[in-house]
C-alpha cells in the first residue's frame, strides 16, 4: 500500500472511530435532553454553554447531533447486517444449487435491482410507515439483491474448484461443504462491499428522514435536523451546518476506509497499489 493510500486509510479509520464514539456517547449520555428544550434560549448561537447552539425550540444542537448519530449508525448498521444475512443465504442457495431454483430467484432479484435502492426503500416505507425498524426493514430489503448477486457470483466461481469437488467426492454433506469451504471464501468480497454499503445506508437513512419517512419525531436524526433547519436557514446557519457536516465527515471516513479495505483484500487492486 502506497503512502498516500495508507494516509487515507488512517484518516478514514479515525473519522469512522469518531462517528462511532459519538454514536455510543449519544446512547449513554448527552449534555442536555435532546428532546426537551428551553424556549427562552431559542436560536442561541454556539457558545461555551451550547457548543453547537440551539434550535427553534431551544434544544441543544450538540445533544441532538449525538443522539442523531446513535440513531443513524444503529439503523444503518442493522440494515447492512440484515442485507448481508439475507443476501448471503439467498446467494449461496442460488449459486450452489443452480437449476430452476437459481433461475427463478435471480429473475426476481434482477427485477428488484431495476429500481434504485432508495426508490425501493421509499416504496417499502410507504407501506410499513415511518419507524426505526421500518427503515431497517426497507433499507435491508433494498440492499439484499446487491448482496445476493455478489455472493452468488462468488459461489459460482467456487463450486467448481478442486477443494469443493474433493469435499463432495469424500461424501461430505452439502451443508458441511458450504460452511467449511464456500462461505469462508466469500468473506473478503463481502467485507469490501459492506463498507460501501454502510455508507449508502447512512446516506439513504438521512435522505428518508429528510423526506419525513425515516425515524419519526421527536427522535433526532441527522436528516430530520436538516429538514427542520430549512425554515431558519437565514438566521441560524448552524442548524444545518453541524448535522450536514457530520453526514459529510461520516461518508468521507467510510469511503476512505472502504477504499483501503478494498486495496488490501481485492487481489485485482494489489498491483495497482504497489
């Protein structure tokens, strides 16, 4: 790995660590109640008492950013785990069994991939309604087809390898062969893909909250805070600057770290990064 890529990896890891620490802190303790406000302190600019200022209800913006980080990171992480679990199971079954099972499911998967992930999530959210776990379900289902295709492609290339054929010839069950020889070799491409998927889920969760289809108020979210700041942009720019800056920093860290992980785990990138 070149010096520049190593620096990018370190910067990305530091930014991701800061976002995760902010989310953990938001789950444990915030300087002020992120929901209750003080009307006498409406639109207070950043000061030593309120580092990020206050909003139109006198709520501490730093506390809401911390609580919003907890919500955004939790929803994004659960969505990615849901998509990885469901997509891995479906992809392994399609790639390993093949035949009509593979063809039928992949036709359905390809039809779902014809819709952008966010558009598909929007459609699901209109059915299940705004809620924390509704967002997880919507984003998880929206990203499952992409995971399925990656796992299926990896399994198709692996099932004809000598060590898989040898395992079958020895009389090992399909379950043993998959768990012992197939799945471990799918970990690397899934790890590479999951980093970019986490960034996409974070951005999609913020977009859904901005549109009013994410986690409903009064729970703070970064996207919801951006939506609320539109009416006061001219007199309280910090209401948009801080949640918007956190989204940008989080995505920057994820992208930098994801590129480094891809360089380390993707054999095709080793020559380019040498």
